[in-house]
């Protein structure tokens, strides 16, 4: 009886995950297109939306595929502390890029692809959440900044961040694509978990 009740939610859960992954793929493709055209601000905004949608699907999957996330939790805490101590956004991008690159060198050897996926998703969420959405939205609206609305230092910081973003954004997009590939390849395992009567995520019960 319990098994039947749990499996009743399986189609809803799978549909929600597929929809989130589809949205994430679509936004990422749009981000890549704008990057090719040199519109890095709009590209980053769409990249951020792709990460958000992909992470929704990933977090749902984590609930039925328990993994040892201790390393990711420790790294996230360390990363939060490091970013808090750093000033300009372009320096934050440098640090996040180094963390992301490091996931392929060290984490893969120690924990395997599942741990790499969790680690990279965590870093991508940091990247998508750092404060450049106002810049991206302003560019998307093609509006000009009123004269006198920002100090020369603030404008210089924006310019520096724009250079840093254009240097790393293509790599960030590639890592997000890797995470989506991994998540989609993991879907059969999630369906088997549901069929075996394991716990159903709260989002599927809502």
C-alpha cells in the first residue's frame, strides 16, 4: 500500500525534473548564442537562469539518491568565507573559476563523478548568484546610464568585472552543460529508486 502511494508520485516527479532540465538546456543554448555575439551581460543572465533551473532538478534528485556531500559542504563553507573576504566581483570570479577547475583535478580522483557533479553544481550556483544581475538586466534593456549616476571607481569596477566575465563565461557555460549531461544520464537511476519504493521528494508531494 505504501509502495503504491509512493509510486503514484513518480510520473509527477519525473515530469518536473524533465521540465526543469529542458528549461535549463534552453536557457544555456540562448546564453551560448549571446556569448558568440559578444553580448556577455545578457549571456550571463541566461546562464544564471540555466543554473537555477538545473539546480532545481538536481536538488530533487539528491533526495532520492543520497550521496556523501560532506566534502561539498566543507568546500562551500570555505568558499563562502573566502568570497566574503574578497572585494571586487572580478576577483570573486577568479576564485570561483579556480575552484571550478580544481574540481576536475582533485575531486574526481577522490570521490568519483557523482561528487564532481555536486561540487561543480555548488560552484556554479555561487557564480550565478554573484552580484552582476543589475549589469545584465541593464544591458538587456539597452538603456544608457544617466550621467552622474555612478562614481568613476564604480564604473571602473564594472569594466573590470566585464573583462573578467568575458574571459571565463564560455568555460562556465561548458561546465553547466557537463552538469546537465550528468543529471540527464542519471535519470534512469532515479526512476529505479522510485520503483523500489524509496522516499519521494517533498516537491513531488506538493
